[in-house]
C-alpha cells in the first residue's frame, strides 16, 4: 500500500476523533437541533479499510459537510459564537481536505497501475 495513503488515512482517523468530540459538544450545547451526522471510525490505515469502509465513510462525510453548511446558513448567529460549532466546522474542513487528498492519491495510483 502506498505510504502516502497510510499517512493520510492515519491523519483522517485522528481528525475523525476530533470531529466525534466536536459532535458531542454540539449535541450537549443544543439539544433542540438535530445532532451532526455520525462518521464511522475507520478500523485502521490498510488497503482492506480503503476497499471496504472508505466508500461509506466518504458518503457520511458528505452528509456531515452538508449539515455544517446548513448550520452556517442558519440565521441564528449563536452557532458562530459557540466553541463546539467552531470546532465542528474546523474538523469538517480538515476531514474534507484529507478525504480529497486520499481520493487524489487513489486516483493517481489507480492510473499508474498497469493491471
């Protein structure tokens, strides 16, 4: 497995932990709003994880990003002042960057593979 993918998956796993904590903070602060979507934990930084778990995690990340966008469009500015929501936005940006990088490396390595 490509070393870049292992490093990116490790970084994604760490950032997903940050997202999980921010998600809990948001749920505690505002129980009237639907909590941010769950993003499943990746088991490890392996090729099997990429083949089996990654497609579902990518879809979950897309849902979480849409949730974050809906919060930022909300007319209530409370979300912009709340540390939990700022942490949520920060972790979503980081997860999105890692996911895009993983997708890019996957695309490049697939196109380089002669089989």
